[in-house]
C-alpha cells in the first residue's frame, strides 16, 4: 500500500509538472491528466485518507487545464467514497458547471454549500454571475445580484465588471450605466475596466457624446484612461467619419505617453484608407514606424484596399511587394482584396 507521505510527494510532482507547462496548456501532453486521475484514485485508497485540500489541488489543476468533465467526475467519485467536500471543492464544481453551461447544476451546488453551513465567497458568486452572463441570461444575473445584495452578500469590482461586461455584450449599455451608478452605493469604487467596457459599448453604438462624458468623468474621479479607453474612442469617432477627433485622441495618447499598439494605429490607417485619404493614412503609418511599432498584415491590407479604392493599382501592387519582402502575408485576405478591387474595376469599365 502506498504511504501517505509518498502519496503527497507524488501529488506535488504532478502539480509541478502542470505548472511547468501552464503557459501553453493546449500543448501539454495528456499524460498529465492521466497522472492526475491515477494519483487521485490512489489517494482514495490511502489510509488515513489525505486532507481534502490535497484532493482540491488536483481538481483545481484539472480546471486550469479546462478538463471540466474530468474534475466533475472525480468530485462525484470523492463524495461517493464518503469524503466530505469543502467550500473550495464545491466552488471548483460550480466553476466547472458554469464553464459547461450547466447553470442549473451550478445553482444546485450553491444550495449544497448553504445547506452545509458554508458562506459562499465572492469568487464563487462571481462565477455564478459570469455563468449566467455567458448563457445570455442577463436578467437572471441582475436578479441574482439584487438578491445577493439584499441578503448581505458582498460582491467586488470583478463581480460588477462581469455584470457590466455581460450587459454591454448583449447591447444593454443603458442598463450597464445604471448599474455603474448603483455600484458606489455599495461602497465599491468603479475602475477603469468598468468604464472601458461601457465606453466601448457606447462607441460601437455611435453614442459618442455619452462615451466622451464617461471619459471625462473617469478623469475627474482620478481613474486614468488607458490604451483600451483610447482605442474605443478612436474607433468610435472613425466609425462616424470624424477622423479629426479620432486623430486628436491619438495625439493625446502620444503626449500622455500611453502605450500605443498596432491595433491603435490600424484603426486610423483603415479609416483614412476607406475615406480615400491615402496621404493621411501614410502620415499615421510614418508615425507608427517612427515610434517602433511594426505594421502588420492588417495595416498593409488597409493600404492595399485604399489604393484600389482610388484606382491606384500600381501603388497597391507596391504595398503587396513590400509585404512579401517583409515576410508578412495572409493569402486569403489578400486574394479577397484583389478580387474585390478587380470586380469594382470591371464594373466601372462596363458602366
């Protein structure tokens, strides 16, 4: 019979093998899962039985590997063998059911937590709210929120950020703003993630005045706008054709030394190209390269589309050649651009 000391030592080795490849779980060998399951089964036969914490470690590691059904099966096996779950293992079970979209089972586990006399923590409650949001059951998520607050449970910034994200994802931006106003009543400070989510939703809905009001409100409250904030605003103003205002936000980012990435520049390059303003697009590209941000396939595709739009096929071909020289290519996108351009040229030739 395997000793308890050896069992725990083996368990730690299994966990270490997981953490050593946790940066790329999709590339990890299935051997880890097999070892974890085997170790779990061996622990069930050890006398005395190891602490529930040891079982929780393996279950938690399987969840990080996204092996939710395996974690659920092992949890059920553990209880069948008479091992009482604790708040951690039950919370892991809720997390698994939520990721699998089995919300009713997740709430059944919550009922068990309360029946056993445990008080669910904020992470567990946030997981349930996130599960409902992922299923698109936003109203139910808000109802659960209201009940939890009424019953004295505490939620945090992550909980509210999850709710706001769910609301905005399904087009309920107004409700998200209303929730933002309610947050401070719970003595919770709204953060940049909450504001960014709502600003992004407003910009996509072309409600730029309201987005700018929230942007100003952030600054007044001492919440610093970041790259995500500015990217949303730049995208929003480009969406409605206000490229001067969009460029103003880009300049503001540069002045404030806020990190600009390729996505930021690509928004403007694409917008100028779609308007046929190739000179302005090239100016943005020049700034991009001067600060050391490398153009990518999206940048070059936008330029090619722009040149085709103004019927400067030679320059589009030039961009295509530069892409080849720099080793950047996306044949599918390029083929579609060229085909679309040639179609338009053919139509204009015969009309």
